[in-house]
């Protein structure tokens, strides 16, 4: 190889490397994320996790479909509107027993996502878990985090059992409703296995009891008015009892 040929080849190599570097930089600027959908082989030019914790900021968010007791979401973030004063809804578990989960957020007022009106994280639904949606006094919206290949889940209306005379008893799981001034209660469980109680409000969840086996504990929740208690326990695991604490006379 002559000296001239070597110089030409070296110049071509340097030019090719430089051009490749510029192409990589431009590609990163234009498409900062490049990936492959493992299920379909589709090329992805955006990170599917970008809106995992803020689905309401996703410009491609779309309303989920509700068909025959089922809610159907796509790969993008999704939302479901809750009318003011609507029933209690239960969304989940995911159809097909899938282990991967979908994050659920509740926006109490559709007019704003700023400050106190910002959607709050309720939890997640999976093949074995569900979330309870409690409508408020204003039109609200439930947001679902994006999921790479879409998803389907059960959606049912529920009528909670009203707590009468300040006491509720039962076995297994239940949804209870209480409207009044009490802000605390005594929770007892005489059995084996998990005993879980949450206090649910529009856009808010208070985790009250997370116990394995027998328990006798007093817990409080943060808001007056209507509260939905979600009790989770296995059928046949033993009886539970909730006794509401009546506030002292003159309590504001």
C-alpha cells in the first residue's frame, strides 16, 4: 500500500468514525430512549416508565374502556371519571392472574392537579389485588399508570354495609360504611392469618391495621364524615369486630 493510499484510508476511517459519533449524538437528542418491546418486538422510541408516577402528565393518556364488568387499558396512561356522589367501585384484580401491577391514583377534583388537588397514590392492582374507589362531592378522576402491553381488570359496583349502633362484626373480607363524628375505633380479630383494615376517603387511604393472627388495637383516621372501611381476612380464619369510639359531648 502506498503512502497516499494509507492517508486516504486513514482519512476515510476518521471521517466514518466522526460521522458515526455525530449520528449517535443526533439520535440521542431526537430519540433519548430506544428500546424493544419484549412481547411484540416493536421498536420503542420513548421510555414506557416516564409517566409511571405521574400518569396525569402523559400527553398520550386516554380514557379506559369499560365493557361488561371489565375495564380495559392500553399501553399509555389511562383515566376513568367518577361522578360526584357515585357508588363505591372496586377495580381489580387484573384478568389472567398477572403478577405485574398497575399503579392507581385518585384525583378528587377534575378541575385541578395542583397542590392539594394533585392526584394521590391509592395503591396498585395485580392478578391478586384490587383497589377501592370512593367518589367525592365533586367530579373526580382515577388515573392508571402506563403498562407496556396494555391490561384488563375486573370493575364492579359495591354497596358497603352500613355500620349501625357503632359496632360491626363478621368473618372474612367486607366493605363497611360509616357516617358520623367518630374518628377512632377498636379493632379485634380472634383468628389466624392476615387481618387488614383500611379507612378509605375520596383520594385518600389510611392504613389502620396490618396484623397476622389475633389482635386487639385502637386506631384513628384523619377525617370526619363518611368513611369506607375495607376489611380483608380469609374466610374461616376467625371473627373480627369493629367498635367505634363515640366522641365526647361538645367535641368540635
